[in-house]
């Protein structure tokens, strides 16, 4: 299973052709998942804007219904805190949401995370990152 990040979800909603092709590839190989944190980030983006809010929310919900959504539990939270602490000590901190997404991804046994946010996720040594 591969995790799709918020950047992937947004690109799909914007009908980015290369992202659509990657989504088809993922479907052929068993599908993909996302996390509750990614759902929050995407929904926040919809609610932050006023124009076409209902239409954008409906599009996002149609997209999310086709994905497994992984929850944030104690183990994932602990792993995220470990990641954040290690990176902060090294002076390479990342956004707390990205740490939570990484924690969920690692504790769920995900093969990789698919994102355009290579800068932050590539700082996590155990996490396999694929750019879309």
C-alpha cells in the first residue's frame, strides 16, 4: 500500500494529467490510502476558500470515498513525535502535520508516500518517498 499526500489529492482535484495517470497506476496495483491528516489539510483548503466551496467539497468527498483513510493512533503519534524530535535536534525540523503523516505511514506499513513535498518527507530516513 502506498500513501498519497495532500499534494497528490490537490493535483487530482485540479485534473493534473500526470497525477491522474499515477492514480490509474495505483489502482491497477491495489489502490492507495491517505491519512486523516491529509483529509484535514485538503478539507481545510476547501473551507478556506469561498468560491465554489460546495462543489469543491463534493469533488473531494468523491475522491476520498475511493481511498482507505488511515487513522492517527497512539503508535503513530509516538512515532511522529520521535521523528520530530530527532529532526529538531539535527536542526532539520519539519511541519508537525508532515511528521504525523509520516508517523501514520510508517506504523501502517506503507511501502511509500507519494508527494510533491519531497523537501520535508525526504528528511525521514525510514520513509520511502516517491514524487508525483
